[in-house]
């Protein structure tokens, strides 16, 4: 994504405007963040919605993603997706995919890297790796964490 095309209009925020634990100002790493990609298997580039902030740890980023999923600001099946994340072990870089509708990536943002660039790169790697499994993922009918 070019610097000129970066815009906060693609952001996702929790309904409650309290800061999440571990949240800190800035969009240039180091830190952790997450992004949601709508229709992740569609031809071309999916519609990204970024969490335009950094978190201190992967655990903080996962907790913030769960908070936004519980709020319903990302997906109509947000509560179900959130419950899948709650059952997950130690937070780290991950992708939560809800079939054909949504893929959320929790990703590390290395020093000097913009959150959108890190999110796009993480999603692109996952999509390339999972391309051969997409019909299994879509037809599973339940959110899955990779």
C-alpha cells in the first residue's frame, strides 16, 4: 500500500472508546496489531479494515480483536469468532478465518514498518499458503484459527 493510499477510513474500532490494555499511539512498529479482511477468497484484493494502532504484545492485540468481535463491529458472527479465539492457546501471530466472509490476522509490526504494510504481508502469506485448502475452510461452517 502506498503512503498516499493509507487512510483511517479503513479502520475498525471497538464501539466503546476506552483504550484497550496495551494499546499505544502510533502506526509505525515495533509492536503488534491486527487487521480484518472481508471476503478473503474473492478474486483480486479483499477489502481490508485495519486496527490503526499498536499493542505491546500479541496477547494485547488478540484481546483487542476479541473485544471488537464481541462488539459486532467486524462481523455478524463476531461472538462466535471471539469464542474460538478464547479457546486458543498462547497468543501469537495468527489468522482467524470465518469461511468466505472474513479473515482476521494478528501480526507483528517490525521496527519502522507501517501497521497496514505488516497486516497486508501477513494476510498475503497466509492466503498463499492456504490457497489449496480454501474450499475446506469455506465449507467448514465454523471459524478456524491458523
